[in-house]
C-alpha cells in the first residue's frame, strides 16, 4: 500500500521536525504549559526527545507498532497544553483564537493517523 508507506514517512518527518523544534523554539512550548504541571522546561525537552525518538522508531518495521502507540499516548499527554493554550487566549504568543479552536480537532485526527500505523 503506497499511500500508507508515504503516510508513514510524512508522519516520521513530522514528529522528528516537531521534536527538534522543542529545542529551537523552547519559549513557545514553555508558554503553552499549563501552570499546574511542574518541571516545564524539563518536560518541553523530554517531549521533544520523545517525539524525535518515536519519529525515528516509526521507520523501523519491527518497532513501528510500538512507536505508533507511543505517539498516541504522547498526543493524549500533551492535549492539556493545547487546551491551556486556547483557554489562556494564546498565552501572549499572538496566535488568533480561531486558529486555536481549529487546532483542537486535529489532535484526534493525529491520533487516528498514528492508530492506522498500529495495523499491518
């Protein structure tokens, strides 16, 4: 299935790029961390490392299913930051409120995308 293989490569690059971005644009990720979650900087870096690691693991056939489940768990774990970003009116980052609302439905779509790759 060529579409699924292409999707896999796109998803891998997507997570590797986003993981690297945690180190290049740390201040953006720090700004959307809910105040009730401790260790903001450490969690921003950790989530970046995890995204890079899972993006690479997607390319290893024997580990693809595990990586996909890891991405699903990661997406669930970071969803509170997306909610906080919306409810804090963009946390001063200048993101339009409509864009924050549009962003929320993408989380289930990304979860579905990763779930598709848990199947052979």
